[in-house]
C-alpha cells in the first residue's frame, strides 16, 4: 500500500505574543468602528434627532448644568441650572430655546450660578393654546418663575425678544434685578432695515419649508452660513412647520407698537446698571437701537456698551468667548 501524502503543517506564527494580542485587539476595534459607523450612518439618515439630542447632552455635560422643571401658574418651566456664585438668569429670543445658552453657560458656570429657561411657549416649556405670549404676558410669567425659584437679586440677561422681556421685567420688578444686560435687544427704536420692512408688511422670515428657505432665514441671524448637516436642517424645518401657527401668532403680536417699543417706553424707569451689547452688523435689530438705549437711560446707575465685529444677530453663538468676557466684566464690576 502506498502511504497517503501528509497534510502540510499549519505555519506557526513567528510574531511575539504581544503583537498577536495587539492585532486581535485592532481587528476587534476595527469591527466595532465599522458597526458604529453603520449605526451612526443609519441614525443620521433615519433618526437625526437622536444625534442632535446626543450632541445637546454633550454640551450640557461640558457646561456642568442640569435640567429641571417647575410648575408656575399656567406654565411648566423647563430650565438649565448650574454653577455657584452671583446669579445670572438668561432669556432667549424669538423661535429659540434654552440650548442657545449652553456655550455661554460652559464659559460662565465656573464663576456664576447660571440659569437658562425655555420661555413659556417655546422649547420644552408648556404652551397654553390661545393664550398671549407677548412681552407683557411673558413678563408676568417670568415674575412667577423668579419667585418660585426664590432667586436673589440677579444679573438679568436677555437676547433679542428675551431682551425686551428682561428690560420690561427690570422696570416693573427692580427689587429682583441687580444688573441688566441686553444683547441685540428687541423693543427699542431702531433705523429701518430690510427685516423691519418685511415685518411691517406682514411677512414672517422665520418660516421655512425647504433647506434653501432655512438658509435664507438663518442668513438673517448669522454672519456666516451655518455649517449644519442637511438632515439636521430637516429636523429644524419639521419643528418649524409643527410650530408654525404659534410662531405666526406670536410674530403678529410682537408687530404691535406696544410690543416693539415696549422697552423703549420704560427705559427711564431703569435705575440699575445696564449693559448694551450689539453685533455691529445686526440685520435684524439695527445697531442704531444701541443709541436709543443709551439716550433713553436717564436714571441708570451705570451704562456700559460694547459692539462686536464679525457677527450678526447671535453674539452668544458667533462670538461666545468675547460675549462671556464682556458679561463677566459687567457682572463683577458692580
């Protein structure tokens, strides 16, 4: 009988054990990375809101703030809070939310007790169908929020529509406001621009149904185009469509002279130190509003003004470091 040919021996690796273990780990990590890419890619295509929520959660952690809620009157307020020190209460603008302040909170929370709520009707705070959400109604709700949290005299900071709410609140409840900071604030006399002409004609530029319209709307507020993935834009477009009736109704309310001059008409009542901070090239609230603010503050204990270049209507997002430095210096100087 002839002997069967023997199978060739399996080659024995000459690599050291540590190299073989390292290769196995690298292969495992490569497979894991591949799976992660598949999951992220799928999430981006089919559930981009998950990725957006994850990014917001990352920003919350970086800012060292927690989310809380409190029921006050007709509103369940949802707000961020963190840090220790003098209290800064930050109010966002029209069609915005508390998340707008997260970068500022990251920069300010090491030195201050920071609070940023979703104003009633916006973000995660509740909305009563048919109720008014103009400046005066929001000031009344804000007073309930401040008292519910038992806040000490604070630095009240408002951006855009939030600036008008902050200013009117400070005029009506000065015992709660140690200092007032107004950032590109609504509610003041300003030179007419393309935005104000459209608003007076009844055209709301904050409505968008396509990515192109989204780009046009955000170009009103930002000096540079937003670097935002298309599927994230789609989430914001859908949210805008869902909230369209409320956005339009509130826009119409704010178009009344009693509202767009609400702060102007109360400037002489402000006695605390006041800061006016503007982007030089603001396309929504013309920088001439800063002159109206300065000229109208007849009784303020101190008046500080600052202008920033290279931004439009959103200094807290476009120039976060500079804005935080100005707010810090103002808060600590009085």
